[in-house]
C-alpha cells in the first residue's frame, strides 16, 4: 500500500510502529524573518544612538558624563567610578570616539547581519560596560525615586537572545559563508 506524502508531512514507516513528523516550512520561514526583523530594528536603534554619539557635544562633555554618574552612588562603588574617572581624565576625546565607533559598528553589523556571533558577543560586553560605567548600574537606587535599572542591561540581554536564536536569515554572513566556509566560526 502506498501513502501520499504532502509538502508538510513526512511519514516514516518502521515495523511495527508508524511515526509521523510534521514540518512547517512556513512557520520556520516566519520565525527566521521575525528574528531578522528584530535584528535589523535593533540595528536601527543603535544607529540613532551612534549618530547622537558623533555629535560634538557628546565628545566635549564625555568626562562630565562619566563624573556625573558617580554622584549619589553608594560608597562601596566609589572605587569603581573613581577608577573610570581617572582612566578617562585627559583622554575623554579618545573614549568618546571609541564609544561612537563601537556603536556605529554595532548598528551596521546588526542591520547587515555581519559576523553575528562576534557582533553579539561584543554587544553583550559593551552593553554591560555601558551599564556599569555610564549608567552607574542603573542607580543610584533610592526608594520612591528610582524607576528603572538602565537601558544598557536590556541591550545586553537582547544581544544574548540574538546570540542564542539567530539562524542567519537575511544576513550578509549567509553570502560570505557560501564563499568562505570558515566564516561560519564568527557568524554562526
């Protein structure tokens, strides 16, 4: 007896048991497209952030931004913020350009889907760095006045989620990997 096989059903017959596996190509394509859309939208958000970092006012006020975060923080964190004030002092323009460059790279790499594994790893580390230095761990935490934990920690979590689930749909990496299979090490 012959069974009909449709495009969504794959039937495997083994004696004495029959197993039916369902493949939803449409569902997989939708998931891939949704993840690619999330990655690209996230890249557009980073591009706005990067454009703001390239403004002369950001570069001029960089050391004041770092110093301002230390205000009101708990005393046990004063060493952390003091360290970063010391590192940045006299080098604020360099750190401002590094910040703008990193965010520009993240924006373009997210939009294009370039070196995804590497980009997501950099994004996680950079988000944690921004959260701990520029956002002061989201603090100071004062009951009744503090209302969020900072955006950069959430950015790190989005990068982490992309690292776990992005299969490379609609990405430059897919084209590069077709020509250079070793590229898969930094993209998948």
